[in-house]
């Protein structure tokens, strides 16, 4: 009996790949399903075999102001509505089966909106087998002649396999057969399930021709579902209790010694044919959770994962038995995943359990999207962010594939109807992002170093041995031990021994001679056999001694290797500690760098703000100085103007009083003359006294008050505004016309009319904020009893506190005089400028004098 061996999944390289590792992007394919009805609106158009274009539906354009445009998305290949299941399998799944046979892992999953054809793509229907049945059919067509006996490979419940000898495998088979309480009848074994009847026609079957003939293969399948983020085994046979039915027990994820994720306690069934694999698959498919929704009659409410595990072990040097070396066994697996479709509860109108299921499905798909985004960011930006695989069971189970444990391919299923436009857009964006993620390419591994063609030579030897035995008339069973004796016993044939006559003296001597010859040959062969046995014995002894020495040497080397392993493990531990410390320090450095950048940015902003405030302060100081100078100039001008005005008014008042006094004196003198004339009676006419002269302004005015011909000196401070002398009341600016309610209406011909003005009786901040100019209509009573109207103008500007202020810049005076009132006075012509300004021509009955002054200027009238 041969010793049992135990095979583990070979250790993969570490997660940290070297820089020269070749990577391939995730293969993303797109499949468009046909519309349910011919009159439905289609929003997906196939541009080429790699590009599709999405058209926003008309209703969506109308509801959202038509802001949508056509968008195009590219894939590795696009399959239209006329694509058959075989064409899809040839391009997508067939390379994964070839890699599976070549000891490489693979992951294939379907993704899309609910009702987009994911389950049909993966499973198919009678006559149109999907990717899963075609993959199993190709696998068994390729390895069927080279499969090992059942139970030669045995799962160890730790994601590994144990290798048993032929005898142990036979005992295991007998034990399993005796444990079956109700054995299946041959009819039930031969009868195929109607759901999978005629799924794949014989002419569509395919196989892989480059299978290693010097290896033996065994296929194990398992079927699980992820429902509400819990893992359930669909192949587990739970005891049925009609009184208290038990709910299925959820499974947990574990990590084996090679850091590969697996479902602990999951049933792995060894299958030997496509039909048997179909039967196992359908057994789990009946337990899968599906439900009827508003969008899909048979909507998958869980993610299903069908795992195909292929064990491969080389044959020994004779090519007859499996090599009992666990280090030479490789296990590869292919995961076929049918993801549940994303859905919106507003469309499905789900409630209760359906609503909870939809939430968990969308959450797991969102976690998958997040993991893909982080992987893409780490690869494109060189960052080292942690990928949140553990947030969902789906991503946690397949994290090894995205870390470089095999090929990853995704089929995006699209329903072109207009109702799914929004969900289809999200699916397209996720697919476009997934194509940018790269996965390390698995390397080819040498399985063993034995010569090729061992199985073929062993088969040829057995056929030749059977042929020779048949020629000699012996049994054709090459496994019988007596065949070797018959092959070696090449003795002379016995002559005819029949005695026909009693006096026959030739037959017996001839028989004796042949027997003696056969006896001599037997003795010679016995001597040769004894000599060969002695030689073989001595050789065996030499081999035993050499074997013992080799075993001692190997034992010593194993001891040294164990010490080296301990040193290596300690160094690895120290290296991991240093790497963790380095990561921690790098993280702290990043935080400090970010903090420094924030502080630097704050410093720059504060410096800029400080410079801005300093500039503003300088401007305010300069503005304040200019304002002080302006105010000083205006004060000086105003003072000078009012001094002149007071002087003029005093002189006018003095002249008026002198004129009145002269009139009174003149009347008194006339009265005196009349009285004198009447008293003298008869006296002759006396001589009339001289008429007193009217006092002159020039005589009564003090010498210091006489105006000089030249203008008075101006103050050194410049005026506020050096404006031109034209009136600004006719400009295009917007004015605030402030006319107090106490003003009187004058019937003058010239009236102040300001276009584009806001008329107010009292100024307000709201009116000033809308205009640029301000004018105040002011009326006052002059010394001659007439009303003078002044238009005081100014500019409106904003203050620092947010209010409005007015800076007066100009004054226009509107004065009315009566010529009859002024003609009664006898005014002599003087040489002063004041008499010339007040003179009224006698040709008009009324006169309107318009004067313009600058209130902050030099005080002269214009």
C-alpha cells in the first residue's frame, strides 16, 4: 500500500509585485439584449464591434430641458443582438478554460441592470447553452481521457487536496457507496434534467488540444450564493424537519496558508462528466433565491458563484500511477459569477424583504465600484490607499484575483430600452473605469522535471505485451503476474507423445531427449537467475547503504534548512515590522507635509491680506491728506468770498442810508425855502440856494474798501475740482432733484428742467444709491425784496461704511428783477464792477439773470 500524500494550492508570489511584472487590463465586454417589443424606444446603438453610443430618450430631454448629449463608450468587444451563445463563449470564456487547464486561475462575472440578460448569458436555456455549461463541456471534452479515479484527490476542508493511492481510493469509493441509504437507479442516472436537455448540440462541442497527457486530472465543483451579504452553500444537504424547518446556516470566509480566500465548510463535489456537473449545478440552482418584481419576472435576489476547481498531478516515471508528491500538484480554479442586477426601488416598488434585498444588492455593487475606483487611483496616481475589500463579501472573496492571482473578465449586459437609460449610464461609467484597472499577468509554472511521453510509452508497452500473449495463445490480461513467466519460459516445444504401436521405440526416446533438453535449459536458467538474484541483492544492498547515507544527508540538510527557515522567518518578521514602521512614518510625513502646506497657504494669504491692508492704509492716508488740503483751500476760499460779500453788503447798506438821508435833507431844504418865501411876502425873489449834491459812493466809501482793478490774490490751495464753466445739468447722468415743499412756484420764463431725474422733497439713501448726481433747489429773499433761486449741485459717492455721501461742486443762481422798481432810483454811474453787474437795461419789462458759482472756488461769479 502506497503512502498518502497531501496537496495544497501552490503558494503564489506575494501581493507586492515587482516593477517589471507584466500587467493586463481587466477585459470588459458588452452584450446588448434584444428589445422586448418592436415599438419600444431604443437608447443604445452599436457603432462598431468595440463601441456603442447612448441616445437620451425624448421624454428625458423634455423633462430636463434637453441638456443631454449622445455619449460613446468603448469596450474590448461589443456583442450585438444577433450574437449567439457560441460566439460569445469563443471570445470570452474559452481562453479562461484554456488557462484553467494550464494551471492559471480565472474570474468571469456578469454585471448590469436588472432584466438585462445576465442569467441568460451565464446559464442559457435549452438549445442555447450559456457560458457555464459550455465551459464545463469544453473542460471535460479536453481532460476526459486523462481523469484520475474517483477519490484519488480528496478535499481537506482547508482549500487544499489530499492525494490517495489507488487502493485507498478504492476503499473510499466502497465506503461512500455503503453509506448511501437510497442508491440511485440506473434509469435516474441516465435520465437528464429537462432544464438542461439539449443545451449544447454535439456539433458545437469544442476541446483544448494542448492538454498535458502525462498528468491526471480531477474536477471539483461548488456552488454558493451571497444573499443579504451572507454566504450560503447551495449544495449542502440539510436534514429536512417538517415540524421545525431550520434555516440554512451561513458560511464564513477564511484565508489559507497561501493567503487565498475560500468559503470554510463549503461542499466540494467531484464530478467526472458534463452531465454530472449539470446535475450538481441544477441541484443548487433550485435553491437559489429568485423573486418576481415589477421589472423582472424571475429576478435574482442574490449573487451566485459557481466555482470549478481543477486538480492536476503528474504521473510517475513509469507513466502508470500518479506521482505521490504533494509539491508537484497544482490546483487552479475558475469562478463564474452571476451578479444580481442593480435596481431602483422607485421603479420596482419593492417593499418588505424585497426592499431589504434591493438595498443589500445595491450596497454590495457600490462596494465593488469603490474597490475598483481605489485600485484605479492607486495604479494611476501611485498612491497606496487601502482597498475596502472587507466591506462586502463579494469583494472580499475575490480580492486575490484583483491582486494578481489570475485573469479577470467582465461582461456588461445592457437592456437598450429607454426606461433603463439612467441605470445604463451608471453601468457604462463603471465599465469604463474598470477597463483602466490592470491585473498582474499570471506566470507559467513548470509542473515537474520528468521526461515527456510517459503515458504514451506505458500504453504502448501494455499493448505490445497483450499482442504477444495473444500470439502465444495465453491470456491477454497484461496485469496478470504469470504473464512474465510465460514470456520468459521460451522452452522447446514438446513433440507428439502418442503411442500407436507397442513396438514403437522412437517416440519415447525422442520425448526423453526433449525433456532432458528442457531440464538442462531450466537448470541453466535457474543458475542465471540465482546469479542475477545475487547480483541484484548486492546492488540492492549498495542502494540501501547509499539510500541511508542520502537520508542522513537529507536529514542534516533539512535541519540546516529549518534553521535557515527560522532565520528567514525572523528576518521577514523584522522586515514587516520595519515596513510597517516605514509606512507609519510615511503617513506621518504626509500629514506633516499637508499641515505645512496648509500653514504656508495661510501665511501667504495673511501676507497678501496684510499687504492689501497696508496699501489701503497708504491710500487712505494720502486721500486724507488731499482732503485736508482741499478743505483748507475751500475754507480759505469761502472765508475770502464771505469777507467780500460782507464788505459789499455793508457798502450797499451805507450807500442806501446816505441816499435816504440826502432825500430827507433835500425835502427839508425845500420845505425851509417854501416857508422862507411865504414869510418874506413882498420881498423880491430871493436867490434859490444851491441844490445839495447827492453823496457819492466813491466819496463815502473808505479808502481801504476801494476795489482794485486787479483781482484779489487766490489762496495757494488748489480747488477741489477744476471743472469747465459749462453747466452740468444737461448731462446724461441720473440726478436726484431735491425740491423742498416750502419753495414757491415762480412764473419765470426760464425754469430749471433736469431730464432723467428722481424728484424728492427730502433726500433718502435709497434714491441716492440709484443716481450719480445731486441738485438742491434753494430759494431765499434778497435785499431788494426779490426771490433768488439757487441750484446747488454735487456728486454722489459711496462711503466706507456702506452709505451715500454728496460732495457739492457747483451753484447756479436764477434771479428775477423788476425794471420799474429800479428806475425810480437815480443811480449814478460808477466805475466799480458791482454797479455794472446790477445794472438792468430799460428795454425789457422783466429780466431773469442766471448766475453760476462754484461754492468751493475763488468766489467770483460767472
